[in-house]
């Protein structure tokens, strides 16, 4: 299955919110960070 990269998203958890790239593979979050790559970039 192809991967989708959300570039520059806002990631929020109980303590903080931050800007980061989010990689989705097989319908699940595979990685959060900077400098990620994916088949489709949003």
C-alpha cells in the first residue's frame, strides 16, 4: 500500500502541540518528525 505524508501538520498530545510531518502507511501513523518522505505528499 502507498504511503501518505502530511507535511507541516500540527501534532497535539496531552502536553504540547508542535508542527511536524506525519507519515501514514497501511492506514496507520508510521512516523512523526522532520525530513520524512512518502509516495503522496499533502
